C-alpha cells in the first residue's frame, strides 16, 4: 500500500534500514562482550562445574562422617565418665 506522499515512504524505508542496521550492531556487540567475558574468565583459572560439584559432594560426605564421629566420641566419653564415676563411688 503506497501513501499519497513519497516523503513518508522514503522516511519509512530509511527508518526500516536503520532498525536493521541497529539490530545487526546489537548482535555484533553481544558477540564481542561474550568473547571478552570468556577471555576474562579463562584468565581467572576457574574450575569446571563438574569438578566443583565433585569436590562439594566430597566435602558434604566428610562433614557427615565428622558429625557421626563427634556423636560417637561424645557417647564414648559419657560411658568413660560413667565408668569413672562408678569406680570412684566404690
């Protein structure tokens, strides 16, 4: 559909061209930013997610074992104290 005034047609074409150029510029800027972030993170010597999760699981297991040993030690100390108290009463 063509309007009566060619000025508005030309203006619409220019605006459409500018919008497509800006969307291309946006995609290029996103790609550049992504490359910079990847370069910076590579320089930080970060561990991969899989290694992090493996170490995290090991730490959780160690904490659970440590808590179990703490409870066991407390029970043994209580028995020892009870035995010592019984021995001193005799």
